[in-house]
C-alpha cells in the first residue's frame, strides 16, 4: 500500500480529493493534505510519501519550487502529479 500527499492552497480542493475518491481501490492506504508548501515539507520530513499530487500555483512557494526542494534533498517519491 502507498501513501499520498495532496498539496493545494484551496482546502476545498484538497479535502474534496481526499474524501471524494476511494483511495483504497488504488492501493493507497493513507492520504495526507497540506495547504501550502511549508506544510508539505513538514509532512515529507516526518513520514515517507509515495505519491504527491500538487498544485503548481500557490502563494509564497509554488509547486515547482517545492519539487525543486524535493529533488535537492533526494526524497524518494514514486510519482509527482
């Protein structure tokens, strides 16, 4: 089973994705939500994440900057969507 992180500055989008999809059918047993890049970094630092679904356009730090940080630290994320 895999762990998914959803990163979006709009809580309605994050929560809608988190609750609106039967993740277990996709072999995802845990879904985490972050509402900005800083929260995403905290989650990534505290537990392994296999897949990250991330908004590109976010205030302060966008999704591409977050991806650059992930690559720089060589976090092993199976997929970045």
